[in-house]
C-alpha cells in the first residue's frame, strides 16, 4: 500500500476507535478530487471544539510519536498536532472547532484507495474552501485542478457560502475572493 494511504489509514483507525469526528483534507483529498500529485504528509481535521482539546491531543499522543518535544503544548497553543505515523509519514492534525470545519466533517465521504480500503475525505467543495483560504500558489493550482476535474458537479454556491465568512478573517480576503472568482465564478 502507498505509504501516505497507510499512514492515513492508521490515524483513521485511531480516530474511529476513539469515536472522534474527523476527515482528511490537503494533498490526500486532492488525490480524490483534483489532479493527483505527490504529497509528503497527511492532513486531518479533527473536531475538538473549544476547551476540550487536551483530551484529543493526549489520546493521539498515546498512539503516535510527536514530531516536536513540546508537541502537546504546541498543539494546544497553535491548534495543530504534529505527529508521525509508524511508517514515518508526517501527520498534521488540525484541531477543528469552527462551524465550517464541523460541516466539512459532516459532509465527508469515503474514498476508495484500493484493496478494500476507504479513507474519509472532505468534499470537493470543502477542499476548494480550504485551499482558497490557504492561498499558496500550489493551493491555487489544486483549486484549478478540482474545478476542472469535478466540473459542473462542483457546487459553486456552497463554496462561496462557506468561504465568504472565512474571508472576513483574512487581511487579503478581497484578493482571495477575486482570484477564486477567476476559477469559480460566483453563482
């Protein structure tokens, strides 16, 4: 099995066994919805809410090696837990609490990666929101690839509905909106 899929399956099993709500985002979800490309890590949104993050962090630190000496403190301060799967693949676990993140996890569906294995990835629309908000050049290439591959099945209304309030949190929100509108016009 592909090492990225193997690492994702490992953390998926850990989350499922603990009863945690989660979904894969980032490069792994791009494998499903965009132009497959090389990714070196696994990005996960783990719903923790606000205030109870330590429970989730401690549970995962009990099963995975941390990538930082102060991984627990870092996670509780920066809302990102940096771990290693047993095969050495980096795991970036975002501690989700925003309403958008909760809805993205609710909309997540299984992605068959072969061999009877499925991974829970965010929807194409939610991936476009994540990638647009991040706004790095590789993210915009991913957004274009998703729009091309999913085509008319991509729900532009949902993308804009979810992204618009998030753009208010960004200094360059207007520029982000203008760039996305070139790829996915507002409905």
